[in-house]
């Protein structure tokens, strides 16, 4: 059976790319889409930034045809500002709007946004209702189990947010106080999925880092799909590997050095197209070590890549990498 969010058909068991700050920009989304991500989200965008017309927030609204279906994710602490931001973001032409009630970082949570709304469910419900009423698009939510171990209230959150009109819910299996530490606990996600009152798709998020785990948790927790975040950084192949494993029970070959280089080049090209050569090259620097993680003695090349200032230099270094490792790792 296909998973539906509003009128968006996501197929039988969609794999979603998580919205990650400073990671899930259009160039990164491009390579994830090429490798099998079924739906993606922008980096989270501040409602205050959108209303003030801040350049950085506006730039994050960029969505491209090849990315569809794509959601724009917003966060904020003021209900009226979230309503206005929803109207602005809807004009950018995404397929859905998503609200972040999960971000645990201090700058967000301590300003009353993101995960901090797990401490005030009435406000969260009112805010969600305002967003739903401000757009013609389906609205989804991403959240956590609760603020801390004593307040795991996501079961109630799921029912109340469904009642005000959200069309899907993604739950990260940690509390805010856990940040990204410890192990994600999906048992509460499972309980929500089994709740007969819940009719919307429930997606699980947290610690999906291998095809086996994805297959095992799909059976165990009976979610409608999975959202993958950190495991896709520098490894967009995770989506196609999981899909292949679901289909065949077998592992796909790991990407070769040539494939890693190819995707790296594509990512760089898209980065320069989107931000211009100078910023594009600069922003790509944070990705090199991820693309070549596990490649022995790569440090020397990484140092060269993060200091290279022109495309020609980068291409030359990647050609050296290809020459050295294609032979060594064959």
C-alpha cells in the first residue's frame, strides 16, 4: 500500500532525507535524490528570519523541480510569526510545509522554539493549527519523544496534532535532553503507530545507519517509512543500499573510489551553481572527509582539498586520488 501525505504519493515504504542545518542544502539534496531519497526537506528556516526578509533565510527557500516532492521546514516561538512565515514559504512552491518541534540545540530550544515546545503542548497545538490554516499545502511535523525522560509526551502530541490537521508525523526516538547521545528508542514510536486513533503516516527517525537495521526496525516497529539524517552525510548511497536490501535481502556493492569522486564532483558543481564559485568551493570543504571516510591515509589529500581555492586545483587533486586508490583498493 502506498503512503500518502495529502495528495503526494510516496510509494510503499518511503525513505526521507532529514532536514539538517548546514547540510541539507540543494547541492546535498541533489546527490541524495540521485541515490534514492523519496522525499526531502530544506534545512530548517527561522520564521523570524523569513518575516524580516533576512537573506540567509530567504536563500534556504530555494527549491528545484528535480527535488520534488520537497518540504520546507520552519521553526519559531511566536504563533503569529509562524503563520506569516508559512504564507511566505508556501509562495516558494514546495509540496508541503513541515514544522520543527524537535531541534534540541540551545540557540533554538532556549528561545522557545524547536523541541522546547514539547514543554507546552497547548501552545504547540495552537501553533500547528495556525500553520495548517495559513497554507493550502499539507502540513507535517517532526518532533522527539519528549523534553526529558520524565515527560515523554509524544503519544498525546500525535493525537492532538492529528486532530488539528497535520498529514504526517516524524518522530526522532530521543528526548531533547538526550540531544544525539545514547540509543534511539523506537518503542514509543511503535506504540503511536499501533494507536487505533492515529490515521496519518508515522515515520521513524534516529540511528538508521545500515540496511540490516532498516529492515529489522521496519518489521519490528511497523512504521510507514523512515527518515535518515546523519548516516547520509557523505554517504548518499545509504538510500539505494537500503532499498536494494529490502528488495533482495542482499547487500549492494559499496561505492568504488571512482563513484565517490564522481558524486563529490557533482556535489561541488551543484554547490557552485547555487552559491557561485567562491562560496560553492568554500562550503564544499566540510564534505570531503565524509565522502572519503574509511579510505586509508587520506589525510594528506583532505588537507589539499580543504585549502584548494579553484575548481582546477580540486579536479587535479581528485584525479590524484583516483589514480592512487583505484589501483590500491581494486
